[in-house]
C-alpha cells in the first residue's frame, strides 16, 4: 500500500508541531515490531508523562482494536479508518463531539497521525483483488516509533509510584506506633505531654489522607518518626522513674535494722545458717537505644509466654537478650541467623524479637526464615521492634479448645 502524508482537511492549519510529528513518524523504529496491547498497557502506566487521561486512552484502545494484527510493525499496515459511529461503539457509546476532542488530543500528543482523504472521510481504496491500495484515517506508526520512549516513561512512573508507596507506608507505620504508644502512656497515667502529642498526630493523620507527592510524603514521614521518637523518650523516662522509685522503696524496707536483727536472732536460735545475703534488684535498662527505647514494663506485658521459660526474673533488656539467646534454639533458629540478627539489630532488640516469635510460634511456618526477613528489614531501616511489640499487645488472647 502506498503511504500518503497529507495536510489536514478543513480548517485545521499546518503547524510546526504537525510537521515535527510527521517527520518523527517517518523515522526507523527502535524495535521492528511490538505487541500493541502491551504498548497500550505501558502507555496507561506512563499516561501522566504524555498528558493523557483515561478517556483518551480508551479512544486509543478503540483505534487499536481496528488494527487486525496483534503486532505493530513488520509488514502490517498501521493506518486504521473506522467511521466515527463504529469507533464510538468501540468506545462504549461515546458522544461524537467528545470522541473528536479526544482524537485531537491523541494527535497533539504525537501518539497517532492523521491521514486525511480529499473529502475528510476515512476509507480505504482497494484494487480488483481486494488489496488495500490507499488508506485514509489514523496512522498508528507513531506508537511503534515511540515504543522505547513509552517503555522508559512507564518504568520511571513505576519507580516513582513505588517510592511514593514506600514513603506513605513509612509515614503511616511511624504514625501508628506513635499514636498507640502515646495512648498507652495516657491510659497508664504516665508523665508526658500525651494530649499535645496526640493532637499533633491527629493533624498528621488528616494530612496523610490527602493525595501527596513524594516530597510532601518525605516530610510527613520525618515528622511521624520524630513524634514516635519523642513518645518513646517520654515512655523511657517514665519507666526509669518508676524503676528508681521501686528501688528506693525496697531499700527503705531493707534498712529497718531492728526487724532485720531480730530475724537474724531467730534464725541463729533455730540453728539455721548464717545471715542470708539479700540480692539487690537489677536496675532497669538505661541504654537509650535498648529495643528502640521501649519501656521494659510495656515489653514484658507483650511476651507472657516467653517469660515462662525464664529461670530468673527479667529485670533488664540484657536479661531479655539472654532469654532470647536461650529460646532461639528451641524454636529452630540457627546460630548464623541469630548472630546476624544480633549484629544488625543489636543485643536487646534481637532478644526481644526472639521472644515475640515465641509468642506466635504456632503461626510462623519457618521461624528462621522469618527472622532473616526481619534482619533484612532492619538492615534496610524499615524494621520497627515497637511495631512488633504493639501488634503483640493488641492481639486477642487465644481461646483454649476443649
């Protein structure tokens, strides 16, 4: 078939952009042929880069359906010539005026090219053997020529969407941790500006409901993480103050010399052993980064099953590390997986993670694989032990079956 490049029919003028698009369509395509439906899907992903809407892509899909071959390129001709009525039917009954407007947008975007006949109608002139000699309508060749450009734009759009999703997840998870931990602090009557913190988190929640770009989401994520760190700091301070008060109270009781001496006399009179040594309680963990600043009291409430395996009372995060080290073999964690977790997460966080896995041991198919997954998240900066602990605290208690 002979290809005719013509000026527009009717009042439509010749423009520099039209000439540029015609020259581009005459170029040799990077790929000799390409699947038209795959190309359409890629264009749907990259529609923002080409200024396309879903309605315009629907019209393009209708045009592609008139192309008899699945592949664009090769020996197949790429000019389709449906009437407005036939094309409107393929576009689910779109109004003709709307159809013309969307076709104009596709032409302006350089995705299709007009080949107008002398009277402006779309048709094909055929020979005596039925072969198409000349066709007038819309040329799909620009799609083939720009296939690589469309694929590249689709790849960039997917990467941008993935980054936006990651930032939204990061902001949402940090906000959720901060909200639940602040609510816990307020419910327990701990010292801290819980009302102000919850108000700031509510404002952040409203902001995250909007459609935000990557830059705004990055700012929201930083604010959420800062609020979470502030909440953890207040909880850590409250936990330390509670531990000091307890230690002072115990020390005051043990300083009662009269009762202590009297008890010793009774023991000696009964022939018992010498005066027993009173073991001082181990102070609460004071390391700022221990298990990401979680208060020890909150942590112990989340792991009742794991605590049953402890031979000594757990009074510090170092005790939790030792407990996790003893439990890891019981649930099938290899020494290498445990060593990697300790190196990446830290001693206290790794030990607490093992205790949390013990709580859910009947739900986890491969504890070793799950720990390695959490270790990888920790190395990427996406792991939150606070999220793991809060999820455990909010789980419903299992109902015993008769």
